[in-house]
């Protein structure tokens, strides 16, 4: 998904000809650097006059006001630089007013004026947070964000569309208008919080309730202990990685405080105890980790008190089996005593 830069044009006012001029800004700004901006004419322009620019921030403070003398002959554009080190807020506005006078072939004086404006984003400074962040989780309108900023709130939440798994662009502007930073919420809740996720009119934890019901019906049925999706599923992990990279690329100019992968994540339903996960993807990942940790199957068997003959046979005990084994060992110790 490609997100267009946050920009708008405040109407072109011209006298004697149609407006076709535009302000051309860099695709990205960086603090600590200068940036070249162009006032581009719709058609080559000739004349004497001025280009007046005014840079202001979202707090309505004038950052810079400048007049540039012009003496043009068939010019396609006028360029100038902005010192981005002077930026204080994330969202900024640049207004340019051009005024040109020239004489035509008959000696008639022609006067031309035009206004163009665009807003632009200056990324927050890089580096670790220098202070606490007070973040409003629910989305708000502009007035509410302004009031929260006055109370000391420093950031807000940017929601994600659970269909496309992309952030919702319309919620960025209200945050920037209050000069609030933000974080991106719930990039992969369907993966990390699958057993505690709203779906239709069912309870949030309906999938977990069904898994428990299946287990109590037959505690020996390991199918009830297979997490859907497995946290070791390579296809899912690649999907989550792709989503994260896509959103990070698009939000790069805003430098979010952080990226949240899941809301209320858990192996099962939040912190609920459960014997997850006996899926093939999970078992394969566990076996690879055990082989790296123990080095040999003999060392594993000695540590576990098991007699596996192949790594593919290695299975962890369920909690039920571990408790039964513990009870047997306790009875054995009591009999020896």
C-alpha cells in the first residue's frame, strides 16, 4: 500500500490567466538538513517581481517569512531552501505568493499573482524517548486531541484496518493537528490473540471455550491441544513480517513511537493456562531447538528419562502426563522411605 504525502492546496488565485503553478516539495524531509523547494510554473514565465514565502507550524507559529526578488526570462521554476533544523512540530505548512510584472509586445503592462500552499511532514527526532509518553488509546476527534494535549497527553493510537491489515490514514491528521505522536495498534492480533479476538456476535473467547470442551470430552485427544494458528507456522510468520514491513515503510515519515503486534496476546485466552501447542509446526520448531540445546538424542533421553530413538519421535509431556508421572514418582519415593 502506498500512502500519498499529507498535503493540500489552498486555492490558486490568479489575475488574467488560469492557475497551473504548483509547489514541489521533497518526498521526505529530515531534521538537521536543508531541503530544496521549487515553485514550478505551469508555463515558462518572464517578468520582474517577488516570491513571498511563509512557513508556519501546526501551532500557528511563523517559522520563517522571506521575500525572494525575481528577474525571470522563460523560467520554468524558482527554487529556494528551507532550514529544517528550525522545525518544531511534525506537521507544517508552506504558503507561497508570487507577483510578476512584464510588458507584452505591444508595450502593455501585465501583472500576475498566484498563491500556492502545501503542508509537509518533518519527522520527529531520532533516538530513544527522552521522557514519559502519555498515550490515549481510543481514537478522538480534533477537539478532543487538542484538549488532551493541553492536559499533558503526548501521543495517541493509530488503528489498523483488520481487513487489509494496513493502518487507517484518516486518523493521522487529527493527531498531527494537535502535534501528537502515535503508535500503530494491532498489526497481527489475528495471529497473536486468536483465542481472544472478537468475531461477529460470539463471545471473544469462543474458540478457546470450544478447545476446552473438546479436551474435557477426551483428554487423550491431542487435536484439542493444537493452536490455530501455530506460533511457529512459517507461512503465518512470513505474513506478519510482510504486514509489519509494509506499514513501517508507509509510516516512516512520522516515526511512530512503536509498532504493536497484538492486543491482549496470549498462547490461549489471555494468560489462561493451556497445553498449547502440539501442531506439527510447533513440534518441529521445538525439536530443532532441543537438538541445538542438547546436541544428541542420548543427552536428551538422559535428561528427560525418555527412550526416543529418533528426533522425529520427540514429544513433550502434557500437563496431565507430567502430573501423573510426578504422582507415581512420589508414591515410589514414599514406598522406599
